C-alpha cells in the first residue's frame, strides 16, 4: 500500500487500458470478421524511452491501430503515455462457437493492463419471414434481429424493467427488405 499526500503523484510507470472489457463481437458464419470495437491505451510516468507491446492471446481476435491492417500484436514505439485508440475485432473464418480472449498491454516494467474480449460466430438464421416476433428485451434478442438484417441506429438496449430498446430523437430501427410478392 502506497499512501500519497494531496497533490503528490506516483513516479512509477503506469499503463492503462480503458474499457477493460469488450463484448458482443458477432458475425454469421462465413461473414467474418466482426465489426470492430475500440479501447484506449494510455499511461503516466512514461518518458518515451521504451516501447509498449499490445498482444492478443490466441488467434480468435485481432488488433489494429488504423482499423485497416490487423494482427495479433502491435508495438507502440517510444511510448510516452499519449492516449492511443486500439481497434479489436473477431477474426474471420472461425466456426460457429463462442470465443473469449485477452489483450495485454505491457512495457516499462509496469503492471500489465488487460482488456477481456468475448464474442461469437452464429449460424445462418432462418430466412426472415412475416410475421416476425421478437421482444427486443436482451442482447440475444437484439443479436437475432441484427442477424436478420434489422439496423438499430442511435438506439440503446435497456435491460432493466424487463428490457426494451430506447429510441431517442433522430434514432430509428430499419427493417430488412420484405418481399410481399409471395
């Protein structure tokens, strides 16, 4: 336990990853990779004299600094703690299953910062048909609707009070194309 006086800060190197958990990476089998999500790497008491490594365990997830070129490891050269956005996605070509992994940020002999990852590859849903019923009350319901082609723009999934989709001003839900000729 280290106690600091008001206004005093630690001079020990500190690496930070925020948020520390990313979930909901999903795609339908054969349609990978997933959409990317981001976390931020930052730090304090880092003087820019050392590199910081960012590595994802296994090969189920991949990381990028530019959301274009992905790999399993990155190096922040001469890192001085400047906030840096890291993109993450579930790798393409995976079989139907649930996946989890960890991104580790290490360097400067500081305690590693970690981000827990989870996602899944799902089976092709049955063709969208009317009538369609979905309570949109939890993440599973939302994932199913997205798999059918629904788009949720600027909406929020609220899981309290039985669960519902919260629509704010200018938000919308777009349905998939419907063939009425049958």
